[in-house]
C-alpha cells in the first residue's frame, strides 16, 4: 500500500493528472474542508479502453466518516452530468472485486460488469471488475 500511495499519489503524479486536458477533478466540500473527490478521464487519458465515445470514472473517494451520507452519490451524479454534456455513449470504471460496497453502489446506479482486469497494488495483483453504464439517448 505504501508503494502504491507514494507512486500513485506523489506530488509529481498528481500535478501531471491535474494538468491533463483529458482529465477532470471535482471536489465535495463541507464548509472549507474537502470530504471527497471525483476523477474523470476522457479519450486517450482513460486507463484502459481509450474510447472517444466513453468516459471513465477513475476515482470516487469519500472520507470514511461521510460514507452513507450521499457524498458519493453527488459526485457520481456529477460524473453522469459531465458524460451527458460530452455526449458519450457510455461510462465505465474498474472496482476491486472485494469492494462489495462500491460494487453495490454502481449496480444500484445501473452499471453492469463486462470484463475484469488486474490491478497491481505494489507487488500484489488484485482483480478489478470492469463495469459499464450505457447512457439513454446516446447509444
């Protein structure tokens, strides 16, 4: 986990992501505190599919104390709003196979599994379930 965090969330890596014209970040705040965030990828910046008619939700992270308080749903709704504005055909994401809370959340929002891929957490290979939501009117 330390390796993953130091490599995946280093200042250099985050600066590169923030400057990527094919990625977007949105933050959920309470007063002046950030309590969650959303990262979206478009086009060539998508981690896997790189489909011009798709949008990837790479991250929806919410502080533990705000789980179950609709913060994740608000960030998710923003992702779908952006997907509709960009007129993509579908939204996709990868979620760790053992993260049942997230899998249930995405299924509740209409996502269905379509594939799996390996995600390396340090030296540990973990399986992510790839899920997709086709957008009505954009098919």
